[in-house]
């Protein structure tokens, strides 16, 4: 089957149907789509990043320890998400800046559960540092937004070279910083 | 993660709980060497080690660079890389096989290398030395570097420039330390042996820098792959020799910190002895730790990190098609 539409291709890939060119989108790719398109391109190529970078280490640590007692990890092919006891999908963010990327990552999980597994769930965005939790529900509007993002991601990762580096406020804490700017 | 440790004595290097222990053959005191922050161990003496040590170093991603007979670089034991990237290697090979692309990279390396030699000569020109003619020769060589030239001609241009460059050593160094002629294997005089030793340290550090990327160290552009084991290191080392090895040499010799008592001269050979090697590596390691303001990273970086950045730059070029600008000393 050849599906021209990225969303169809993604769904076919996720459902294990035969596809000429499988198309995968991970949660982190959705996040990067909103943070930095260049970073998204690097991620899609599995480009090795500097694990010693302090920010990366910090981000990982918060994620690993927050709510570790009451959540369960679920691996669903191209995505891997965390469920709370009550069945809601939780996404933990180390800081409350850049809320949209985290929110869209979570929306993507909800969309994926809905479209691939036919499971309807609600989500919660958690900021452990600020002891804040925000509900995220998959509205029709969010569904549209997710599908538009999938199209946008497809366009970027299909390019043979990444979008050029542009200085952004979070470049300083990005794992690709030295790679981009050397 | 960037400290180099040099071991000069003969003995046994072993794991001892979470550190390394050096047990010297001469019955001297055992030394404990912290492994945190270690990038690589440089073994200059006769050292025994076992597989237990190897897996420990592998876990901590620390490399061993081995210097064998007469202190020539003889090889490295590299930790398994955390990540390998098939895509990177495929692109590396593609660039090699596309002769246009290979020439372009080889030309860039030669351009950077000549620039860095020239910077040294310019630095000493006018400080009681008249090196104008050598600068002219280097500039003439640089003008001939063109990405349309076949790789062997690029190598030839590099060699011509290097010959002119080495003539400046006779001017820069005191009369008892004259190079007269650069020869290899075995180095017949003091300066030759200092150059060889310094170059092999630069080379080994480039091996470490390349390991930090997913680049394959055996696929190279200026030098022929497989000419030696890590030929990509030879490519990168050419850029850094003038900045690291040669500057250390000039400094040590001109300040009399190295003298003829630091060498062992035998029929047809002249080599640094242990005290000479210690003096040299100390100054070399200090140089690696020096920092310089980086024009685009907006922070200070060490000379050692410049080699890592060079590997990043090459990798970036190969994966993104963005231009590769060779390292050229800017300060
Ligand atoms: S350093 Fe800046 S431009 Fe480069 S990937 Fe990171 S955020 Fe994007």
C-alpha cells in the first residue's frame, strides 16, 4: 500500500500494515517540532548527542524520578507513554517554559491511542517542580492540530538536509548546541 | 571526561575496586589513579594488563594509547562506542568515493594545515628572525591549493609547505638545536625526535576526539584510508600539529627547559629519554588545557576540545551537507 498522506502512512505503519516507506513519529519528535525543527531533523536521523551535557542529564533525572511510584510505562511500537493509577496518560515536564511542545507531545499520545488502539484516554501534564498538574483532553481541535503537526514533521524529516541553525533562547541548553554552532 | 594520564614507568596496571592501580616493576610505591574524568591513558613504559582492566576501561569509556619501542605510537585500545551510526559511516564512505567531494575535503585540510603553519612562522617573524621568504613560500603553496587538484598533488603541496615550514625551525631555535633536515625513523637528532614525539601525541588525541563521534576513524580524505590504522586521525592531526606539538617544542627548547641531557643518543638514533618525555608531556598537557574564546560558541573552549569540535564539524558536514571549514588558528 502506498499512502501519500503522512497521517495515513503513519497509521498504516503503526498498525503493522505493509507500507512501502514506513513513517514513524515518536513523542519526542512531536516535541522537537515545536521546539526546534533542526533538532527534529537530527532526532529523526538518530544523530548521536552529547550525553554529558548537563541539561540533558538534568532533564532525564526529573523525568525518571517524578511520580515513579504511581506510574506505569506502556510501550506501543513507535511511542512509549506513562499511565497514572487512574488510567490517565501523564507527561512530565522539568519546567513550565515551553508548555506547548509538552502539551502537543501528550496530545499526540492521546491521538495515537485513539486512532491506533481505539482507546480513549485523558491526559495530564505534570510540572513536579511547581507541583502543578493540568488536564489535557483530546478535543476535535487538538486532533486537527496533531494531524497538521504530523504533516509538518513529515515534510521536515523528508528533507535531505536539516533546516539551518537559528539562534534560539534554548540553544544554550540544547544537547546539539556545540554541533550546531561549531 | 577529558583528562589524559601518562604512565612512564614499567609495571602492571590493574583495576582496584573503582580505581586504577599502577604497580611499578622496580618495587616502588603503588600509585592509585582516579578514573573519573579520564579521557585516555597513554602508556609509555612496558605495562602488563589483563582483561579485567580492559572491561573496566570499556565501561568507563576510557581509551588506552600505547607507545611502543622507541616511543613510537603503536596503537590504541578503544572502548566500544556507546552509539554507532550506520548513516554516518555510509556518508563518510560516499564522500570518499565521490572524487570531487574527497578533493574538496582534502583541499580544506591542506588549506587549514598551511594556515596553521604560517601562523607559527608569522609569530616568530620579526622577533629577531627574518622569515619573510618562508612566509612567502607558504603563501605560494596555499595559493596552489585548489579543490580541483588530485589528492596526491594536494598531499605534495602540503609536503612542500611543510618542508619550507621546517626550515624556519633552524631560525627559530638556538643553534645547538638545529633540524637541518626532517627525517623519519629513526629520528637522527634532538629536534626530529621532539617533532615525532609531539606529533604522535597529537595523533593519539585526535583518535580520542574522533571516538567521541560516530565517525569511523579509518575512513579519511587527505591520507589514504588504511595507510595506517586510524587514517582519519592523520587528517585531523595535520591541522593541530603546528598549534600543539610545534608550539610546545619551541617553548621548551627556547626556554632551555629541554636540553641535551633529555636525550639518549646512540649510533644513528636520538631519542627523548624518560625525563625528556616527562617534561614534554607535562607542557603538552598544559597546552591542551589552555582555553581560547570561541567565535561562534560564545564561550571559552580548551585546545583539547578544539579537536573534538573538528570531528563534530566533519560529521556535521557529512550528515547535513553544510560546509566544512577547517580549523584555522584565529587568535
Ligand atoms: S542548538 Fe539551537 S538550532 Fe541547534 S538543534 Fe538545538 S535548539 Fe536547534
